C-alpha cells in the first residue's frame, strides 16, 4: 500500500551570503542552493513542484533580498519575520541546537503555526529610500567619530587628516541628502506626507524624511500599532503582588531616536507640549520618560494627520 506524504504548504529559508537553506513544512524536507541567480531559479522551481505557496524568511541583512523579490514576482506569499520571534519560537519548542538547516526547518514550522504574522513586502521604492536613509545615518555617525578623534590628537598633519576626512564624509552625506530630497520631491504621495510631517511642532526636514523612509506604515496603522513599530509603546510587566511596571521596548531604534530629538525641540518651544512636559515632571516622572511621552504624542499626531491627509493646524496634541 502506498502512503501519501503530507503536502508541503509552507517553506522557511535561512539566508546567508553564499547559500540559501530551504525547508518544507510539514514534511521537513530540506535542500541548499547557492545564493545566486541560478540557485534562486532552482529554489522557485522546486517550491512550485512541491505545492508551496507561502515562504517565510528572517529579516536579517540584505542577503535574502534577491530571493524575496524573485519569489514575489513568481506569485508566492512571502513574509519577513522579526528574528526575535523566530528565536522565541525555538525556545517555545524547547530547542537548543542551531544550524542553517535546523533554522530553515524552524522558520517553516513557524510559517505554518503563525500564519497571521506576515506583513506586506516593502516596494522597491521603499527599499531604495531606506537604503539611502541608512547610508546617511552611517555617514553622520562616521563624521561624529572623526570629530571626536580630532579632539584627541595634536600636530598639524593629524589635524589636517581628520579635517580632510570630515570634509569628504560631509560631501558624501550632502550628496545622499540631496538624492533623498529629489526622490521624495519627485513622488507626489511622498511629497504630500513630507509637507504634513513638517507642519508638526518639533519635526523638521531631517526627522520628516526619516519617518518617510523608515516608517512607511505611517497613516496606515492605528495609534497603538504605530507606537509599537516605533518602539514608543509602553509594555506593562506585572506579576503577583508586585506593582505593574511599564517600559518601552522593541521597535525601530532610528525612528525612536529621531522622535526623541523632535520631542526635545518641541518640549522647549511649543507652549502646549512644554506645559505637558512640565506637568509630567511635576508628577515625578524622570526627564527622559517625559520626553518619551512627548515623542509618542508627536508620533500619534503624525499618524492621524497623514491618515486624514491634512497638515497640523495648531490643534491639541493628544496621546
């Protein structure tokens, strides 16, 4: 008697620089292909023959990007999942061993168990803008490091070396910023969002651009979800008779940092937000906690205004 094998309905991929390890679920079958165009084509062919329509990968680095694009073009349902969720899934199963093949199998099982975790793939435009934004942050950090090093040296030769490096990095940063501004200016929808964001107290050109590039969900999620994505949502931890404690966690660090700086400006110069900040301080809240609350107000306001397609007009900023 022939026993029919279970139909593979999902696949997990562990992506590396040289190889792509693929696992099918629930069968557990695995195979490895080179992370090249011919290897990707073979992966797609095998998945189609196996009846797989759903493929999940971890959101780690750029190595999986060519495969993700090819899978999307081929009509697969593709999901990019936070690596921490995959790690938590491994711990929930009681697993400890970790290899590329085992990771691929784990991701495939995750795809079957938690089908609601997939989020829409970013468009090519979003990926390009995010890459430009990342490069701008890298250059800014390198400029800051060079300035710090310059304070620690003596002698004309070394000082001139640091000045030359700072000038070169600054020129590169300006070129990246110009390209970002051009791409946003050429897109009517992004230009609209930029105008709305810049109308909000504390949010200038640089913060508004970062929100566009690194938080494209702005205006498409509810207030709680957008705060969580930005890492500004308080998560309550409480057990037994201990008092509950709320703290922010997770999210996108670059977005949280940008909104924190915007909150710092707004709390100093916007009357309503300055009063809100002072009220929190009078309640005994530490300065940083109060600023995080202001940052969350700015984000929630930005989300609502982008959704409503209207600029800020001096209305109350509510949490």
